[in-house]
C-alpha cells in the first residue's frame, strides 16, 4: 500500500481472478450464463428468468449522466510533498507539516466535448486535484489557463450554452469553431483575455504531463493567528509546458483520439511519474488595491514578474486507477471543499461555483451520499447528523441524529477553531445589495494585450491562425465582423491579419489598447526543456544493421528517451522486435524522428510520415545512406533540427531537446 487513500480503497477492491464462481447479486451460484430460460429450445423467454432480468436490468442502468462540462477526463493517484513549513501564511496541516506525504487524486479534462470526444481538440483543460488531508479533503479545481471567460457565475449557463455544440444540430463536438461561441465572445468582451489563451498554443497541450495548472481565483491563506493573505495557486510541470501544432493536433485526432490519456496512463505504467511543483503567489491583504486591475476579477492574472511564484511542494502522480468508472468518473470535486487555513475571496465567479458543484453531483451521482463513494471519502474520520438518502451505505447506530442533544452528550460535537475546527474568515462586509459589475471589473483588454505582447513570433502566428480557423468556420458574416471588431480593441494588426484571412473588412478604427507591457512567464518559448520521456520513431527496414540500431537505442535509453522501431511491416530484426508500422503509427505521435533506412522510391505513407515531422518542426535525424531518399521529400537537410546521424547520437539529442525548431523554413 502506498498511502492512507490506497489502504482505504483496498477495502473496496474486488478481484475476480482465480477461482471465482459466478453468482447473482444475491450470491446464488449459477449453473448457466449463456442461455436465457425459454419455453422450449426455440420458444419465448420466460419471465421467471431472474438471472436474465437481473443481468439485463443492471446493464440497462450502467450509464450515469456525464458532467455538464469537463465530461471527458482522465485521472490518476499520487502524492504531494511539502518543501517548507508555510505556517507564516496558513494553518493548513498539509501546508505546514513537511514530514507528511498527502495522498492526491487528479482528474484532467477537456471542457467542451462529450465523454467520447477527441483528446487533442482546441479547448481549455481542467486540472482538478483532491488532497486527502488529515483534516479532510481539500480540492483545488483548476484549469490549464490562469483566467476565465466570465466574471460572474450567473453567466456560466450562458457561456456554456454558447460553447457547447449548437442545440439545433449538435455540431461541433469538442471545439469552439462555431457561431454561438464567437457571438458570445463579441457580445461579452470580458471573455477576450481567456479566448486569447485558448487560441494560443495553450489550447492544444501536448500532454497532461506538460501542462501548467492554475487555481484561477484569488483565495485566502489564513494562519493560526487569523491573519490572512491573498493567494493564487499554480502547478508547474517539471518537464516544462509544451503544446502541439494545430495541424498535428487535427491529424492525431484521427490517428489516436486517446492521445493525452494514453500518454498519462503509459507514463505512469512505465514508472515515468509526472511531477508538478505547487506554486503560490502570495499577496498581503494591505496590497489588495496596489494593481491596475482588481485582484478579485477572475479574467485577470497576477504577472509572475510582479508577484513571484513561490514553489512550496511537489506532486507526483504514481498510480493509475484500477477502474475508470469507480474512480475517475465518480470522483466529485468542489472548490468549496476546504481545510482550516484556506478560505475564499469575494470573486463573484468563485462564489457561484460554491453552489454549483454539489448541486451537479446530485443528478450526476444520484443523491446526497456521493461523499461515501470510495474515491470521495476523506481519509480522516467523518461524522455528523446527516442520515438516510439514496445510496446510504453506512449503518449509523444510536438514538440521536440531531444537535444539540443530551441523550448522546451532544455528539457528534463541534470543535473550537483553536483545536482544528473550521471557522470562516472574519471579513467585515458593509454593503448594499445590488446586481452590478464593479467599476474595477470593467476593463477587458489590457491583459489580453499583455498576453499577446508576451508571445514569441511563432506563438503569435499560431494564435492568428487559430482565430482564422475558428472564425472561418462561422456561418454568419456579422459574427465574424463583430469578433474582429473585438480583437481590434486588443491589437489592430492582429485583427487586420485575421480579417484578411477570413474575408471580412479589415478594421479602420484605431481602438487598440496602447500598452507594450509583457510578462515573459506567459510565453512557452521560455519554458523548461528536457529530454526525459521524449519519444522518437526510428525508421528501419529488414536490411538494417542490428548492432548499429542497438547502440543507438542504448544511447536513447540512457538519456531517458523513449523510442519505437517503425517499418512497412512488423518483423524481427535479430533480437529486436519491429512492432509498429506505417499502418499503425504516424510521426505526429512522436517528438522526433530518426530515418535509418527506408525503401526507395518512398511510398506515400512513408513520405507523409517524414514530411509531417518536418512541417511540425520536429527533430529529424538521418543516416548518410538515406540522404538521397530524403530528396524525394520536402525536407531540406540544411534547415535547423535536421541532423545527420554520426556514430554518437549526441548531436541528435542536442537538437531533440529543443523539441520544435520554429526557425526552420518550410
Ligand atoms: Fe467548473 N464546473 N464551473 N470551473 N470545473 C464543473 O462540476 C462551474 C470554473 C472545473 O474533473 C462541474 O462536477 C461554474 C472555473 C473543472 O470532475 C460544474 C463555474 C474553473 C471541472 C461546474 C465554473 C473550473 C469543473 C461539472 C462558473 C477553473 C472538472 C461537473 C461560476 C478554475 C472537475 C462537476 C472534474 C466541473 C460549474 C467555472 C474548473 C457544473 C458554475 C473558473 C476542472 O459544477
């Protein structure tokens, strides 16, 4: 057993391997499970066939409603270790006791698509973490983008209705390339900043392992003296933040619609455990009004250069689930699952979320006892006077289920704050009841501009092309024009380039927000780059030199680079197994390519394999003997990241670690 949560789950695991008689749900051993009970071999099925009825009834009810958003998700277990005692800021035990490893469960997700949609769609990604602490479950329910589309929770149903497939034809699945989303965008300019992020490369992460995570809202940390600091939560992936290229993402959608989930599953299965550091941006209460934006506005981020991210601990995902339905599907997150020492701010988006999450579980998980599902149970004791309800699994003993009582000495009893009972932060509020947007929430463009300013040239081009793709898919010209008019308020040049691509008039007015402010942390150009767990396809033939390949594979393995041998058909090359073919894989599924041997003239799939790696800016290594064959492709060996393989593969690895050679001319 790895930790308390694992131990707790063990009690619920059922292993049907070995000698396991098949029984009904009542424990009755059955002599037959293949044929229903009939009146004669060719006659009708009899109503008394309880075994058939039970089996079919259970099957008929196997599905539960998928999540209204974030339906497609994938989860894993792990642990969180704290680097330093944070009691200066918080009394939360999992953030003060460095000796403790806290079990966690993380579910990553796309937002728009249904449960069976593609992994590599352009969308935000959910990054929800449940910490099973000794003081109860703490959920950090975040995304891979630090800001949100709207400022007030009451607009969430409108946003989601605009984002989801359109109601009259249920198109499109998994993305926002349709009229209602872009109409929403143009009519609700507060969505501009987050839309810039989703149109950037952040909207197509390469893997969950290479995604940042953000708590988005401003929360509070509260220490034992009751002093509060504002805080923003971050997850920083130790492998860096990396994305796909849009053309590649679209091809992968067909080649492997499970691309991201398979990557996570296989990495954990192999022992390449993904790791993230927990980062905190901490702001003293006195600094609340120090910025040119409102820190309660969830469409704004705190530039890391102004409020540094303090890395306080590390999360490692080290165990795949045993059963996806039981764990990943039934896990129920809620931003209101808190522990003492963490509290909310008045962000109106966060406040509304505090209602929505429990409410949605009632229909999704069928009643008020979903906290008793094994994946949702805290690892510490939990007791109160709530009773009964659908799917109650406990047998609560005793005469009383109310408070105060004398019959049971007032048990279960409350716990004073000094002894670990949760107490809401004593914030003083003196206000009128109003339905209004705060004046301080009314500026929507300067951070969208800062994000755009911070991107590298290729990132800016990708963002422009993403806008052109999505807006180009809209049917109404006025929707496209309104969207361009909104982008014009961020950057006139960007709006002009998009207008030209989608065939609407370029903006003539000069409305862009004037700012050249940048935040270098926002560009993925500045991210960590490592060889660890990158993957390479090696193209070989039956005539390839086994010894030479083995030597190369050893170097790759020594550098923690994964590889697959690919050829026209599966075969054995001495001790080496060539199990992947041009039918089963494609260069889009790898980080790099090494062409050792190919048959000429190149067959179309082989040519496409190599050319796709080239146009996706990946590192291509080639043996001198195939230089002539490469002339049949669009690959220009003089371009960056195209490396002739010598005896030692170090030159190749030096290029591979770069991951994308954006300066390659196509
Ligand atoms: Fe969610 N969101 N959300 N959300 N959200 C849900 O809860 C909601 C928001 C996020 O893997 C739902 O259990 C409202 C921001 C993630 O199980 C639902 C508002 C952020 C997940 C819901 C927001 C998120 C959800 C659907 C605006 C990033 C998946 C099923 C006020 C900080 C969790 C469910 C998982 C899921 C409501 C906005 C992240 C309906 C009302 C902002 C990662 O309750």
